[in-house]
C-alpha cells in the first residue's frame, strides 16, 4: 500500500528526492549504516574501521566492540563485551539486513547510563500488541506474524535470545544474543523492534514484499542532513554532560598503611 506526502520546502536550488516511510520497521531492510556508526562516534567511541573494509568501534573504556562486516558469511553486526566486575562477557550478532534503527536501539543503549528500573524485555512487546506464547521456548510474535522474539533454551546453561523477521520470501534477518547479555540491553532491542513508528528508505531500497506498507515522501537533502545532525548533536550533548559530571566527582584514594610499629603493609 502506497501513499504520498510532500515535505516542506527548503533552500534555493535544492531538488527533492523520493523516499518512502516503511512499516513495519522490522521489514524495512538494512538502511544507512551511519545511523549507527555516527552516533557511536559522537558518543566518544573510537573508530578502528578499515578503509573499504569492515567497520569497528570500541567503547571509551575499550571493553565493548561494535563491528560490521559484510564480506563474510553470513556477515552483519557483531557486538562483543569483555567480562567486567559483576558482569560476565557477552556477545550479540545481528544479520546484515537487520534495520539500522533496530541495531541502533541496542547500540545507542551501550552509550547511556543504565536505568534504575528493573528491565523487562517482554514489556515493550506487550505494550505494542505482540502475542506471547508460554511454551518450551517463551516467544513473542508481532501482530502481523512477521517478526518474533524468543528465549531459546535447549538445556541448563545452554540458552540464547533469538529475534528476527520474515516475509513471504523467507527470513530476512536474525539476531542472536547470548544469555549473559545485560537485560536492559535486551529490552532496548525489543523496544526498537516493537516501535510502531515507520522508518525512511530511499527509492529503490524498499524490500519487495506484500507485507510492507509504504508512504511516498519528497525529501530535500538538507532535511536529511538536518535530521541526522539532530541525532548526532544529541549524542554529543549527552557525552559532554556525562564527562562533565564525572570530572566533578571526587576521586577515591586508597589510604596508605600506617607506619606505626607493628603495622603490616598490604601484599599483593
């Protein structure tokens, strides 16, 4: 189903380009990788990408790496985190056709403080009408039956989160999250997965499926640039605020052992 909308005019000499608002978003196709990478860069992540090769970004503390490699099979996104105090190592893979808006739901959360509220990965799905089946593997399915989220457990200690989407042509993408993936990050992914807002794709980049609904829009290049810049500016502002707050906090200093008679120095 196609509709048409006209965006507001822009600067002189600009030529409007045809784009499409695509829904549901989980069937929109991969999209522009910069939606993910530019936000990470603006959030202070270090870019280790190779020219013409795979993309790779490391968190400021170098404990997490977000990578994208389309040159291997099956290819796509790989996110790995080292073990830290109170958190086991974890990893996540997302297929190359995973919509970047869904990937960003996860990777944006890596740059933000964890909420004080107890996470519930199922909550965003229930909120948007997904159906939950309490069978051997708890599964939530989208209202149109095209997408799913499942906690798949085959044996004690052998489990993973599994999400994905399919059209009449077969599966379009899948995501696998290790069971040690922090729950607030799993919830960030399900929130992005279930978000009912359409996403934008340029002409020629809409997947051929009868399950996809589109609205044609005329968009100026300056509008696209402004929308992207708004997202980047928000990331920079949040990073600056966090760094400024951290700089004002007193540093904990370990007290030196007393030199009194009979005291013993700590040994490693």
